[in-house]
């Protein structure tokens, strides 16, 4: 089946082709027309259909994204068959848009990189089967991508960051701390034992009915909490950060979420309102929730940095902490992490917000990294499957817990 034949005409605008052909004539290798290798990245692991073309030097030549957030906000969460249907409806258009914007035709690609793990099975399946048809049609190598690996490596596209570095991934679906030693060489130091912070913030925002708040109706839960928190006083509520006695780098958010749920119920009684209406104290609750989440994340990250320093895992003079994922766009949480990196003489780096959330660029870039390292490039895709669950790297969280590192108290004055 010719997936992309309809738009073939729009790929051949002269400008970039001419430049590449010109440069290629000076640096010609047999069978290699372009100076830079070009990778198409495709992402459909959750609720964003995204694609991008990135070259070997990290230039984003074209990108496109279709977000399903608005639909899922209305249904109160992601319904996998709905997500699948929306991916099916949009994937071809999104890939075509990314290619057209980049002025690159599929035949000029060096490889196609696609998220195949972890994620929602029905969503991953759409991206994978589309990609397999594409690589089959244009006879291109295929690079299967681990979604978390892609989040972790994005910073190397935007900043000059050498291995090793520590990464904190916090989003609606992920929560982990890992040492990144190479393109595909990770040590997992800790993860959430239950839900991810973004998931928890989304649940709290739903319980607070923030979708009915005039200023927050189109925002994701986490963004709505951050927005309202600015108008609230966190000291009006006192929630304890979870797992204070566990001297490891794991996280937990569902216990805290239940405590907050109970508090909201109590407040509804006090204010004499029904569930589904917005509490007058919603902003204060948002501020207290955000503060507690920030303190929990900061403390676990602080321990991870101390552990890595103790073991000599990070550069002594220039240890780097990278924070990414949708929740990393929260400026309050970033400030809490800045307090930690200042106290430990580390550098805090975050990709720009549009690259923190799910996107096609990070998948294409991961493809470039793998292409350059010669890792996981498939010329035969027979038997390739998506994997809804897939750990990242080697899990050393037990060892981290056994080290039982005591974290000095930091004043979280944000
Ligand atoms: O990375 P992402 O786009 O998708 C995955 O979950 O993989 O992250 C989305 C999550 C949602 O839970 C959303 O509520 C949260 O990130 N989020 C935020 C903010 N913006 C998005 N959480 C806290 N503060 C924000 N400003
Ligand atoms: Zn993600």
C-alpha cells in the first residue's frame, strides 16, 4: 500500500534539496547523497500523535503533533480505544506534515524511528504498524525506540551534555530517576511504586472540578494546579510528603492523593457544596498539593544525587541533573529542584517545555543517537512487537535503599 504517494509532490521544494545536493557533491560517499543523516521519528505511545524529521547534527527540519488532551479532558481520562481511534485518524496526516515541513521525501530518510515501548498497547500498535508499512514501502532501516530513553536523551539535542548524567522523568505516565551512562546504558535508581505525579495531579484537579474553573477549563490537571496554586496559600493545608522514612529513591503518590481526596470531601461538607462544584479553597489546596509533591520529588532526587556522588557515578566537577516529562514544565517543582542542585553543586538542565512533553522530535533524535552509536538498527522487522510494559535499564534501586543515605534538610522557600 502506498501510504505517502498522495503528497509526493510537496516534498520536492528546491531549497534544502539543492543545498544538501551541493554540500553532498563535496563530501560524496558512494550511496550517500546527504551530508547529514535524516531520521523520521514517530510517537504514539499515549495520547499524542507526533512526528518529526531530525538530522544528524540535531537540526529539527520539520515536526507535527496532534494532541488528544481536549478529548480526554472531557471524558475524565484516557480511554484506550478512543486514543487508538484518534491515532488512526491522525497518523498519516501528522507524518505527512512533518515530512512536508522538512522538505524531505521518505526515500531520502536514513531510517524511521518509532516508539514501541512502553505505553498503551492500542496506541503503540498504531504507530508501529504505520511505521512498518512505511519502512517496507521505502526499504528503510527501522529503529525501535524506548519512550523513556527518548525523554532522557532529548537534552543532548538542546544542550551539550556528555554522559554520564542523572535524569528525573516526571509526567502523567512516568516517574523515575536514572543514571544515563550511554545511549542505551541506564541504571535505574528509583521509580514510583504506584502512580506518576502527573497522574496524581490530574486526579486531584478532576476531584476539584477544575475543568469548571473559568481560568482552567482547557488546561491539563497539572497545569491547572500550577496556575491556581499561584493564587493560593499553601500554609492553609498541611499534607505530609510520602515515604519520609524510606531511605531510597522510590516515589509514591497514591497515598497522598487519598489524603487529599478526604480533605476535599471534608471541605465540601464545611462549605456546604456538592461534589462537582469548585471549592472556594481550591487555590489553597492546589498550592499545598503542589508544594508537597515538589518536596517529595526534591528529596528523592537529592538522595539520588548524593548516592551518585558517593559512588563516583557523576562527573566530580560538573555533575548534571536533567529533568524532563510533562510535570517538569512546572516552575514551582523546578525551583524546588534548583534548591537541591544548588546545595549539591550540580547543574540543573531541562529541555524547553515543548520537548518535555511527548513529541516526535525526541523520538527522531533518539534514532539519530542510535544511528550514530550503531545500536538497534533493524534491516529486518520480522517478529517486531510493541511492549506496553518495559523497564528502563538495570534496576539498582535495592542497592540505593541499602546505602540508606540520609538527606540533609533543605529549606524549601519557593
Ligand atoms: O509528558 P506528558 O505530556 O505525557 C505523559 O504523561 O507521558 O505529561 C503529561 C502530564 C499530565 O499529567 C499533566 O497534568 C502534567 O504532565 N503537566 C503538568 C504541567 N503541565 C503538564 N504537571 C504539573 N505542572 C504543569 N505545569
Ligand atoms: Zn512521555
